[in-house]
C-alpha cells in the first residue's frame, strides 16, 4: 500500500515518484534477466517475478522516499547466495546506473545511483564478514598501560 513520501526523503526534493520507481525497477530487471553474467543467478533463484518486482519497488520506495514500505533483510538474502562475487556487483551497478540515467531526470538518477553504490558496498562487506573473509584487526584485552 503506497504511503506518502517523507518530506525530508532524499528522493522527495528531486521529484522521485512511485511511478518513476516502478518504471526503473521493471526496466532494470528486464535487462538483468537478459544479462549473461548476472541473469542466470536471478533466473535460478526467483520463481515469482511479479512478487520480486513488487518487493523491489517497495525497497526503492523505502530508500528514496522513506515510505517504510519494504520490510525485509537484504543482507541475509545476499549472504545466502553461494556464488555471488564482486564482479556481479560491478555488473549490477553498471546496469542500474545505465538504466537510471536513461529513464530518470538526472537529479533523480543521481539519488538512485548514489544509494545503490552505498548499499552495494555495505552488502559486499556483509557478505565478506559472513564468509569470514573480511580482515578484522585482532583485539587484545588486559594489556593497557
Ligand atoms: C546494490 C546492489 C543490490 C541491491 C540494492 C539489491 C537489492 C536486493 C533486495 C532489496 C532484494 C530483496 C531481499 C528480500 O527482502 O528478500 C534482493 C534480492 C536478491 N538479489 Fe539483490 N541487490 C543488489 C545486488 C545483487 C547482485 C549483484 C546479485 C547477484 C548477481 C543479486 C541477486 C539477488 C537475488 C538472486 C535475490 C533474490 C534472493 C531470494 O529471494 O532468494 N543482488 N536484492
């Protein structure tokens, strides 16, 4: 159920609307599904595309308009993908940027791309931590002088 954008939401002042989000999400995932690198990962995992697209519209509405429509755990969803790697994020972000630039006014595209980059970085860090790959400095206790 759409809710009004928060007046201080990052997308509100650049004119992002639910219609714009719908168009961006649907165009983007149509491209993702045809992409030879990342398409197979999505096609193997997602059975119900209309439900996935509805969820992603709610996600971008929450991120850019602060409507609180998305309730989910993206970190968990991605940490559970066994083969996901930095090259997939690069391709995802390149496709997302190209789609945002081609479908949205430039101020709005910038907000989408900025948020996608930040979320992509935090998802990749989360995945690395989940796999025990991130370097965490060792901590020593009881030796302070
Ligand atoms: C900034 C980059 C990305 C963002 C913002 C993003 C966002 C999301 C969100 C919000 C979901 C729904 C999670 C849920 O509530 O169920 C999702 C699911 C998913 N994402 Fe991403 N994603 C990104 C990158 C990627 C990449 C690089 C891949 C793999 C190539 C990927 C593959 C998937 C798959 C397969 C699902 C469905 C998981 C499932 O339902 O089992 N995502 N993504």
